[in-house]
C-alpha cells in the first residue's frame, strides 16, 4: 500500500503526473540498469519502468529480494535480468562489468541509486575507520568504477546517466553525517565535473537531489520518524519524468530557500550546533 502524505508533505512534495505513453515511447527497445534495485526507490522504479516495456538490469546485494522483484516483473509481463553485486567490492563490480559487456546492444540508461547512509558522532567513530571506507566505496568509488567501464557504450547509444543524490550536498554540513555527506558530495562533484564532456557526446546526465525518502535507509534514525519524507513511488515518478525530459537536474521547489539560508547563515548554524552539542555533552556528564 502506498504511503499517504500528510498535509505538510503534500505541500513539500506536490503530486506528479506521468505521461506513460511518452515514457514507453522513450524506452522502446532500451536497456536500463538500476543499482540498489531490491528495496525502496530502486524497487519502485523497477516496477514503473517494467510497465513501459524496457529490459531491466537489476543490481543489488540481497539475492533473495532481487529475485522476488524479478519474478514480480516477469509475472506482469516485463523483462528483467538480475546481477547480485556488492557495489563496494571492486572484484564484484568487475564481474558485473564483464557480464554487462556481453549484453547485446549494451546499456542505454544507468540509474545510480545504490547507497549507504550512516549517522554517527565522530567521537563514536574514532575506532571505526571502516564506517568511512565502506560508505565511500558504495557511494563514490564503486559507481565511478562502474561508470568508467560503461561510458563508451553510453556514448555509442547516446544514453543517459541518472544519479540519485541528496539535497544535503547542496546545503550546509550537518553534525554526525560526515561519512554520508562526504561520500555523496564526492560523487556529486565527480558527476558534475564529467557531465559537460558526456553532454558534448550526447549522453544526458541527470542529478536527482532528494530530501528524506521513507525507506529502510532512514529507519535507524528515530528522529526522522515524524519528519516529512517523500514516498519511494513518488521518487520513481520523478526519475521516470527525467527519463522523458533528459533534464540535467531535479530539486524540490523549496530547496533554493535552504541554499540561501546555508549561504547567509552558515556561521549562525555552526554556532547553534556547537552550543547544542555542548549542552548535550554537559547533560550527559551530569547524568
């Protein structure tokens, strides 16, 4: 059952229409690769694109769930091929690339959706360097390795690369999100740097900047339980519309206000965070 938006969420994330005829027209005979396809945004997107009659290449770590998605797509008359791959492991990415290179015609559209989120105080991470290396591997180095191999066929096919990013890379940094924000910012900058070269070769590049999305990724952070968040099905529609339009980016309508505030009030924001964290630390020491 689809998540029902609150009044606030309806204001922040207005309903979207989707021209399914134009989507089918765009995807006719195409092959679409989705990473992180077993849950959340990737799963919702797979069902929407399958209905458009495309050949889906589904990539994720969770084998059982990935095959469930494939079965559901095929039962509805769609076509899907699964690749059980951990994007954070270079050897597995290499095996994935070798398999993709054997697909006739190659990939036309790549949706970089796989990601890892982690929220942890730096003081609790001093003996956990793997928090940073693994997050960087999933959110940055793995996708870069994959794209470096697929760019030639995407150029040949005049394809499209869609990166599922986060609004946090465009706003002031937030305490406890160092691993996540650094890794997502790294790939966002890499993607924005290579985009003009790809665009010059008729490869469309699209960045989807998302706020909170109600997936299992945010579940461990209890503070987010009552905060406004997008539904994965809504995000899937955003991505589908980007496939049709091939526009360079999607941002929520209200993001400019946040960016302006980040620019004008960054010093105040950092000072308030410092005071709040100091107060929490003093309270913890007294308790």
